[in-house]
């Protein structure tokens, strides 16, 4: 058994790296937020009262919530096939989960743009089949952003879900079957509740990743569905307004940290009781 003092020694390099890579830069961002363009908290007042900034916050939360729900539902289906399918189904599902990791997020975003744009493959096929007369607006709006983000996030949702499914005790399922429960009832009332921790973990992972998304919303949104990360980029490199961008970053970090702390408290054994 490793003593606590030795554990701290082993963790020291990691803690030092985290401090240098994350804590110190974030302290610098906090400094910008209260010193640029002049000392004070006017940047926070502006960020919390400007209708444009607030609308971007709400749009980000709405899109991230939709992406989280869709990604977790689709990820649950894939994880179920991966864990409990036949060997052939498991192999094919595993390929579907792992292959997207080999393709960069930029390539995937431009791929969706080529597929969904007004002159893209999907609209061209629909027009050629006579199904539509005018091209559908599938990109440069929230729909395109959601599609691209869901495609990226599904694999991240699969892993915690698959881990939770593999930990399900088969004896519980057999007992439910022995009590006369059908497959649907076993799945809805036994299997799903037993994987609730995986669902919460996947939701948390996807939502936090989605909050900071930049490339996909910028390309597929076309500047018409700006999210927080893109707004921060614009404030820094185009306005420029580094103090306000830093304040928005701090507010976003504090909000996410508070949400994570609250969720982890609810998931802890003490919170469960």
C-alpha cells in the first residue's frame, strides 16, 4: 500500500504541469478581465447586461443541451450494440465508433458543409429526384451546427455508456426474466436504471465538450449561429476587446465549474442518500 506522502510525491509532477498549463494562464485571463481596457469590473457588468452577449449565452446553452440529448441517445444505442450485440455487430459497431477519431474535426466539418450546403450532395440528390424544387437550408444555421456537433460528440458519449453497460450484473437481468418480465420491461425498468451513472457521465462529458466548441459552429454556422467560443475569438482578434472576452471566458468557466460541482455532489453517495 502506497503511503499518502509517497502518493503526493508521485502526483507532484502532474499537479505542477496542471498548474503551469491551466491555472497560471487562467489567472492571467482573470487579470485581463479586470484591468483591460482600464481597472474595474465594467467588463463583467457589460457581459451580464449586454443583450447580444446574453443571447449568445442562451443560444450556446440551447444548442449544447440539444446536442447532449441527441448524442447520448444515439450513443446509448451504439453502446448497446457494441456491448450486447453479436460478434459481427460488435465489430462493425466498434469500427463506426473508432473511425471518426481518425478524421480531424476540420475535415469532418467541411465534409458536412459539402454534403448539406445549397449546392451540396444532399440537395442535389433531392432536386434530381424531384423531391424538392428549391434547395433546403441545412447549413449556416443552428441545424447544421447541431448535426456537425452531434457527429463529433457521439463517440465520446459511447465510452462511459459502454463501461456502465459492461458493469451490469447479468444475474439481475436473469432474475427479472425469471419473475416473468418481458424484454421491454427489463430494458426500461432494470437495464436503463442500472446504467444511469453512465448516462450522467456521458451527458456531462458531451455537454462540457460542446460548450467550448469552436471550429464546427464557425464553419457550419457561417456566422449566423455564433456560440460563446466563437464570440470570444471575435472579441479578441477582430474587435479587439480582450478585457470583455476575458470576462466572458471567466463567467463561462465559473458557470461550468458550478454546474459540475453541483452534479458531482448529486452523484456522490452522500448526495444519493
